[in-house]
């Protein structure tokens, strides 16, 4: 398996430090508001990565933290006139509810920053002893000496000179250098504080993740992950303080996903262009949302729109519809044998098509081995479904034929499980996904039949017929989109 390592700026063969065991830390959320769909992308990406590593036989320890003390939390508490601890608890519960509604299980370990102050103080003490940290004045903030760490910038690819030239930092006479960052914040009147050798205060943002990740996964992590926006300064600073304290690599692989955007601009609360998970799940089923989030490579930016989610809904309907048709065909018949007899070859498929189905599992795994290419893996599932639909055009009752279809259906569902898809009852899911098409003049089956006719017309270069079918569907409220995975349709929004 290969993963793109931000540290090396290339895909590298992934092998865990301890054979058979993987320690994965993914940066979690700061709990001061309901999470938006950009946070959901991070959760989905790393949950799929964990699923895949386990499917390949590895034992994975997955850690995802909560930042439960922060300026944003204090600001929200002041706005609401509520204790900051109550605000943090409320939004931790909100996050957990959103993840459950989205169908994402919790990480094995979900530490809170406020429960790990002793570990943070121990790291800061080591940095002070080694000369990597200082306090100015007595009783004030504690800072990390960036220039004392010679490899600073190796993760983000920025040099100290570039950072200094482009730095937009407020003049702070308490710092030795404008690039230095805070490890411990001295307490201010009315703010929460914890005792420390440097006076009462609270941790800086970056030290939290170093302490929590190393407590549960050791001083060198296999994988440290998060969004691309965390590469600098958060992860760069984590790396520097951790390696300065321990004199050993902090993380072997740094895995960063692309950002969710709206009109090509990052979705964020600071910009006010965000949709919460609760809002989106009020309009689309959870599995549709998960499908949308992995139907692009995790490192690519992903633009959010209702139209994109409607396309995901239609695509998911295609997968479930085929599984439901196979279930319907085999229902009420004697259970087919576990496998078709050796040498069984459905006549409706060419030798090359039969070979593609036989290699479905290997192709699926090869896609995910190539830097977790979920988009390609989904493409192979759609190819299998397209061929299954060919077989269903003229269904047979031969036990070998039914065994072939049953095994193919089971394999599609098993591979879907790796992506956290296709685990619902197909007939029930089809009924739910078709609700939006209830008022259309055509049934989904009629739409699919017209699309099949159009595809055949295009293959025979009868473009006049193909265009006529597209116009007919458009007039009846159906938009077609030709993709590498086939033609998908959606209801005009």
C-alpha cells in the first residue's frame, strides 16, 4: 500500500513501525459550535482509511481528540453567559450525535485536551531543559524557539526566510523572535487556569495534540492526519516541539485531505460559508452524504452543492437498485450453491467482461492501495453493477446463474462495507432514495431504460437518437451527466 506523505511530498510505501499494528492520530474539532460538512469530510476520510487498514488485516489504534479549551470556546461562553465547561460539553455531545447520524463510529480513543494537562507540562519542561523553550517575563507566556530547531519548515516546505518575509504577526516584545509560538499561556483575569511551574495558565493549541497523540501512540506515530489547512502552522509546530523534546521522528506519515469548498472557496465558520452536518442530513440521507465525500480522491478539493449531493443520491440509487433486483430474482427460490460451478461463464458477457468481474476484488484493493483512491474503487463497483445489469436483462433460473449473481452481489456488499456503503437493505434503501422521484412522469426503471437506449445509440454513433432521448428526459425534469463511470441522472433542482 502507498500513501502520499506530506513530509516527503510523494507517495511512499506504507509499512507500520511495529509489523501488523498501526497507530493513527487524526486532529479532531474545537468544540465551540456545531460541526460543518468540512469537518465531516475529515471524519469520513480517516474512518475509511481505518476500515481499509483493518480489512487488510492490520490492527489499528485510532485516536481523534477534542480541543475543549480555546479562545473560541471562551468567546462563545461569554456570548451565551454560560460556563465554558458547559459549552465544551454541549458541543462534544453535538459532535458525537452528528457522527452517529452520519453513520461514523467513534474513534477508539477520543481524548480531551483538559484531561491531559500533566502530559503537556512534562513536554514543555523537557523543552525548557533543552533550551528550546523560554518564558518572558517571569510568570508570562512560554514560547518555543523556532530557530533553535534546524528542521523547522520541513513539513510545509517553507523556509525560515520565507516565513519571516511573509509573517504578519503583531509586534510582541515578549517574544525573542516573531516566529516563536506559544506553548503555555499565562492566565488572564476571569479565564480558566491550571497550575504549572511557570505560573497558572492554559496550554497553547499545538502542544495539546503532541501530548495526546504520544500518550496513546508512543513518541513516533505511524500516521498523523488532518485537513490541508492544518499543515501550517499547526502540524509544523507539532512536529517541531515533539521532535525537539524527544530527538526522534514524531510521525512517519503525514496524511492530509483536501478541503471542502463552496464556489471554490474553503468552507469555514470564519467565512460564514458553511453548512452544518445537521442541516445537510435534514435534506439528504447519511449514506448519500458519505458517498459524496468519498466520490473524489481524498487529497482533491471537493466543491459542495445541492446538485453534487443529488448526483451522489442518483449514483447510490443505481448501486442499490441492482442489489435489490438480484435479491428479488433469488427470493423464494432454493438457495443457490455458494459458488457457480468451475468454468461457468454467463453467455451475456464477453470473456473480457467476465475477467473484469473475476478480478473485482483485486482491482478494488489495487485502487485503495494506491493512496486510498476511493473514487477509483467506486468506479470498479459501478463497472460490476453495470455488468450485473446486463445479466439481469434476460434473467435465467439455472442454479449456476443464480449462484453467480448471488456471489457477485455478496462481493459488492462486502467491498462496499470497506467504504461504509451498501450495508442497508437494498429494497428499503431504493424506496427511500426514490422518494424524490415520486412526482416525476417516469419511474426510475423507465429512466434507466431510456439511458440504456441512449448509451446503445451513442455506441452505434446514432447521435440523433441519443440527443433526442436526452431532450425527452430534460423535458420531463431529468438531467443527464456522462461520467467515466457511466451516465448518471438527477432530478432538476
